[in-house]
C-alpha cells in the first residue's frame, strides 16, 4: 500500500459471492507553486479478497481537505471499488 491514511473500512459481498474488504483513505502530496508549498489531497481505495489486492489512487483532487473528505464519504456510502474510482472522481469533478 502507498502512504494512504485510512479513513474507513467496509466488508462487502462481491459478484462471485466472496467477501471483499474495502479500505478507503486519503493521500497527500505537497505541490510547489510560485515559491509556495501547498498540500493537495487525493483518494485511495484498496480491495482485498483474500486471494488478491487491487488498488487505485487519484492524486491531486483538491487542496481543500473538507471537499476531498466529503467525496471520500460519498464513495464509501456507494461502496465504490478501485476499478471504478477514476471514472467516478472524474464525473464528480466535472459537475
């Protein structure tokens, strides 16, 4: 796992009937702009089936932590998996 600050965990049932442990977290990266250093936040999701682990990270969603935490809570409620994370975040940002 990359440096992912775990915020929530959930166990769901996959399409094959097996259990999947989903881990939702925040990632932070410092960005330098015009001589200033800013923190920018992203989201990571890990799915562990017991046989394999899938992960996806979307970096640099926003410098506003509250905005990214609200999006993370929405992803958790919707039980988003790593496979669809990129598309859903892109759709959310385009609104």
